[in-house]
């Protein structure tokens, strides 16, 4: 051991002799004092110059170990999530392929497929509307052929008419045709209006074609009882 330095301005004669106690005596005495005396001195031999080299940061080892465990758990969680997402993606692709194949087999005439659900829903709505229109005709004991025959019988024989399109909807019939003049269209409208099955008859469009003796017209017949 070496003696502590004296305060400034204080001098002492150097002793040629060695200190009367060995170098380990002071630490040993302080340690025994800490053990046996209930009132401790406050000197901690585990800190400062007497502290062991591996006791400077007692939390460092457990913290590193906890970080390693957390990293392992996080990595396992990420791998599990990745496998789950890959499985769900594969299931989704399989289901989408099955829906596309079923759509093509159900509606082979549709070439441009944008949304299978929306397009199939629109086709179902169309078929339901057609079924309702046919049902309304059945309720009145009318078939499309019977309706076409009634319309043809009401048109004067001397008027030349060519039907291009006949669309039967719910409570309504739309006709596109070609005749010889605007007067012929007016006579057709008047004759069909006399039929008790047609509540209202209206010409929505009439225009001449390339030749002067041809007029194309659109005619709408509302089904129902008059009055």
C-alpha cells in the first residue's frame, strides 16, 4: 500500500521504514467491520477500485439473453405468419380459378370477364326480369306467339310491314319494324290501340330510310285492361 497524499501546504518527513501493517490488512479490516458491525461504514468493496471486473454491470448478461430469446420468438412468429399467408394465397388462387371455370361453363358466350360475381348477378337479374315478363303473359293467358298473331291481325292487310324485332318485357311489348310511310305507321298505331289487351300504344320513333318508300319505326304496347 501507499499512503494517501497530504493536503496542500502540509509536509511530513518521509520514514525510511516500511509501514507496520501489510498491504492486505486495511481491506480485510474493512470487510470484517462490514460483516460484524450492525452499523456499517457505507464503504462498498464491490464497487470502485476493489470491485471485481465482472461485477460492473450485473444486468448486462440477463439483458443480452432476454434479447436473444425475443429475437428467436420474433423470427419464429414471422416464419409462421409467412407460411399462413402463403397458404391463404394458394387457397384464394384455387378458389378464384374454380369460380372462373364455373363462370365460363355457365356463360360461354361472355368473352370479356371483368368480375364473375357482378356479371353473373346481372345475368340472373336479366333472367328474372324475363321470367317475370313471361309470367305476366301467362297470367293473362297470352303467349308471345299469340301476342304476335294478335298484332298481325290488327294491322290492315293492305299495309306492308316487316317486323325486325319483338321484345316482350314485364307488362310491355316493344316492336321495331319497317313500313311504307308515316301514314301507315299512324294507321297501325290506331288499329292496335283498339285492342282490349293493349292499355296504351305509342310510337316512340319514326324515320325514313335510304329509300323514300321505307320508314323504320319503334312501337311500344303496354299490356293491361283499359279503363
